[in-house]
């Protein structure tokens, strides 16, 4: 793996006595989508602002593209695009004028500006409303215009703060697809969100925040294995003469088989065992009616983790 | 620790954008219209006045600024209205960006906060300057046209110096309004605080200053018996009044526009020895008298801007 594009070590932010970010460590690799997830007020936005040099670091170290955002904020901000939570634009200007203003601040030469603005607007599918005032834009369009700004900047890292909150399901889907397109264009993406299940699909790796600390970090499947014991739940609906329980139980990787209905079985496994399950049904001369897999849900992982922790603490208290 | 890169990167961009915004804003049109209408009216009356009362005056053009219907001279009107204009231009400079949620997006571009603040201030100052220059040209033009007297070189220089002082006065209020826009998160609060300060300093403070002076240095009754004012008391009144920029502005303007002004404070008899009363002072002497006031106004601009700068640098950008 190449050097990480963002590296935080013991990053801490205090406001007076309140510690908002408490000694967090994480790396974001080049070209991945990394999610900072957790409830509101867990310290995600503060972490992001520290990466951009927009707020001071109390302790610890953060490097972005091998620059220190505190000492060299311009070098960082030239190469990093930022989409703030509920991004705002100048309502009385058109989308193109808004982008032109940012383009000037970015120092894009005048002769390239027009072409880059048009290209960016086309990428986020706002090309036909470029001449309209931002006043008339919906929340989703503003969000996309913010993304256009990052595209126009040719940013190497895109930092998106709560990119999907407040969007309707269709706009969310569209926006997530655009984030993935950004990744395919070679941009490393760091996004924060409190909507765990909504963004888990696009994230390669996630860091789960709780009260200023990262409590869990890794890919969703890894976390599921770690917290839920197994990552995949496969549901099979089939009828067969012989007993399917034993056959399912023999599949390597399956840790539990539960019968949830007359002909329905639920398999818990550490990987996707659908092919083996299908084979088992066929081998038993059964009729396979339904075969589905539930992806582990991040929210469930998150909640389970805290349940486990509190029960462990209770356990400790009982032992004492 | 030295910052990397120029703090002025992006200054021009911010400046041009803010200037465009100001000049095309309804708010600005309204205020400019108001000041032009009032200015023209006052000058019209001033010309009427001058025609009736002045037979011969080497500085007749300057009288356009200082005379008018009763106390309502152009200098007086500007002293009252300029702060309003400046507050209107500056009260939502920073908190407006906050509330529109554009601040963090703009600051995530490769510029320092310096450029944003300085660009906004310079744009506001330019807008005020353009308005003042237009007003000034209208007054001087009308004066030449209606009075039929060509201005002398000295008159023009005095007028230009007055224009500079006016700009410094407006700049001080603009810097104050921008400071408020940084400190107050809500634009409405900033406007109310600004207007309160304006009312207090222009209307109430002259009277309060007198009250405070009487507390600090009560007038000696022996002077009163002689029908004279106590110089100590007068000195305190004047010093306290000068806390208000309005007082500084009107003192400097009077000195420049009325060349017969010899001193701004109490005049002692021995200072008048050898003086030809009513004779105009040369330009250099008038400038020397107005200099402390001018410097105070410019210092006010700098101090208020720096206060805003420090507050803005330390401010959290998150909404």
C-alpha cells in the first residue's frame, strides 16, 4: 500500500475543558472512500476542520498529502476539496458565477475557467441550470453544486461533511453514485455521516465515532465479524424430503443454522455462503424457492457494540 | 512561526466580488439616493444663503459645505448620515457569510482569512469613496455653475483634504460595523448595536461629555462671576467630546473649510496678540490645526480593523 493521504496520530481538540476529539488515530489510503461515522456531536466535523487547518489542533499530529494543515494551510487547501455540512452559495448569483468566484479563489487561470466550470457542471448533471440563480436550487442541487466545486478543483482528496443528510432517497442514491464516480476518477474520499446505513454501501472502510473517540475501524465486513461474531446472514426457503439442517451445518464457515419457519432456514456465516447453500438444497433433491443474503448493517454493529460494552461493564461490576 | 504563502492571495477576487455586490445592491442605491437628495437640497439652500449674505469672500466655494438652512450644513448632514451608510455596508460582512453557510466553503479555498476580511473592508471603503466623490463633484459643480465663481487652487486643495477626512471618518464607522459583524452572530444584533452606538455617539455623547466634565472639573464660580468660562472645565468638555468620531470629523472639517478658524479649543488672549481677526489662515496652518483630528480618525480606522482582524482569526468557522 502506498503512503496514506491523510494520517492522524493522537489528534485531540479541546474547547476549554470539553474534549471534543480525544486522541484519535487513523489513516486514509489513496483512492479509497473512508467514512467517519457516528452520531451528531461525536467530533466528526471538528476532525474535518482540523484536516483543513480551519481550526487549531490542541494536541497530536495530522498530515494531509504530507503537509501540515496548521503550518501550510494553503498547500493543503489547494489540493483538497471540501463540501461543508449544508453547503451555502450566494443565492443572488447563478451557479456558474458561484463556481467562477471559487475558481478565481483557487487561482485557476482565466482561459481555463469556462471549460472547467462547464465540465464540472456536466459531471454533476447541472449543466442545464448553470445560468439559473442558486436561489431556485433544491437542497440536492446545492449539494451537487458543492461537489462540482470539488470536481472543478481537480482535488486529490474530497472531504464531504454529511453529504446525504436532508436529501430525499432518490437524491441520496444519485449523490452516492457521484461519490463513487469520484472514487473511480482516482480521488480519495473522506465522508462523515450520522446516517450509518445510508453510506455504508459506498465506504471501503469506516471509523465509528463515539464521544470524540474512534471505537471501531475497518471495513464493514470486518467490523461485523468482530462485533456480531459473523458477518453474513443467509436466508433460505426450500422444501426437501431430507433434513436440510445438517447439510447446511456442514458448509464450512457456517456457524449457526436456525429454522425460522416451516421451510425457512437462517444461516449465520463469516462469508457469503449462498452458492454452497444452493448446492446443498439441490443435493438433497429439494426445491429452492428463495435465497437471500442480509448485508450486516452498520447501525446494528454500532448498537451491538455498545450493548456488548455495557454488559461487559456490568459483568465487571458484578465480579467486583 | 511563519505562515506559508501570501496572505493577500485572493484579495483582488474578494474585492472585485464585494464591490460588485455593493454597487448593485438595493441597500446601497437607497442610501446613495438619500444622501444625494439631501446633499443637493442643502447645497441649494446654501447657495441661496450665500447669495443673500455674502458680498465678497475669497473662499465662497467652501461655504457651500458649511452653510445651509439653520445648522443643517452639508458637513453636519454627512456627519450624521455617513455612519449610517457605513453600518449599512458592513453590518453583515462576516456574519452574513456565516448565516448563508458560505464561510467555511470560501475559507476551504486556498486563501487566508486576511484576504476575505481585507477584501471586504476595501470594497466597502471604495463604495463609500465612490459615493462621496460623486456627491463632492455634484456640490462643487453646482457651486461653480450657480455661483458663477471659478474656484481658486487653494479652495480645491482644501476641498480635497476635506474629502479625505470624510473618507477616514466613514472608514472608521465601516471598520466598526465589520467588527460588529464578526462579534455578533446575528446580523440583526449587529445592526442594532451599530445604530445604538451611532445614536449614542452623535446625539447623546456631546451632552454627556459636558456632564462628565462638570463632575471631573466643576467650573470655578469665580470665573462665572467674571462672566468667563473655566478653562479647565472647557478643556475636559472638549477632550471628552472628542471620544466621538463625529466631533473629530466636524472639528477637522470646520478647520479646513472655514479658513478663519484659528484654534479648536479655548483661545487665550495672549494667543491672539498680533492676530488679524477674521483673516484666513494659510492652508498649511489650517492643515496643522486639523492634523491631530485627522490622525485620530485614521488611527481609529486601524484600531477597529485590527480588533476585527484578531477576533476573526480566532473565530470558529463552523456554523
